[in-house]
C-alpha cells in the first residue's frame, strides 16, 4: 500500500499597501512576484496590493513607476489599483504597509484578532537604512529608483523570512 502524500500547506498570502495603490504597493507587488518566481516560491506565496484610499481604483500603476520598474525587469502593466477592503484582514496572512501613516490606517480598520498580521514592509529590509518606503509621487526620477532600491532589499528579506516558515523549508 502506498503512503499517503502529505497535503501541501495552504499558500501564504501577502498584501502590499500604500495610499493610492499606484506607486509603491504595485511596485512592491511586482518585485516580490518576480523574486518569488526566481526563488521557486511563486506557487506557495500569493501577492496582491491595495491602497488605504480609493483615489485611483481601476487605474494602472503610475507611468513613472511602471517605467522605472521595467528598467529593472519588472512588469507592472497588468495591475489595477484597488482599495483595501474589510475582507483583506481575514484573507491575507501579512498586510505590509509602506509607511507609518498607512500602517496606522490599517490598524484603525483591522479587527483585534488580525492586528498581528500588520507590519511595515521595511521591517524586512532594515539593512537598507529606512523605516519606510517614501512616496515618490511628487518627486523626480530619483525617488522612483530609491523606492525600487528599498523594495528590492525588503522583498529579499521577506523571502528569507517566508522560506523559514514551518512546513516550507
């Protein structure tokens, strides 16, 4: 008789969150997706992004974010902005805010039992020297490159963290 194959654990679900879901969080989604694929982890980590505000629902990422990401090999073109909804606190295992303000907005809406899921993305990229991913929207090209530098560092740290998840080693 054959031994039963152990059932794979459910995928880990990660939501990247910024204010409008057109610059930082779609960049983080695109970077994490690509790096998970390169690490062979894409099938067991699912990634999405959303904004704490509904300013840009249905819109693609900012053209500058897309252009800077494309220069580094990340394709953000299929993404569309959406707002965080109450179901996200149940559906996702990690909700990663780009800065303190968006973390505070998530904390205000989040049910007590899900507060442990809320963190800042840069907690996984401490070596990059920033506690937050600053909003590049009103800045120049250097701001978008800086966002990518920070997000890449944090996503690498996040992947290391996820790889140590029990049952995933």
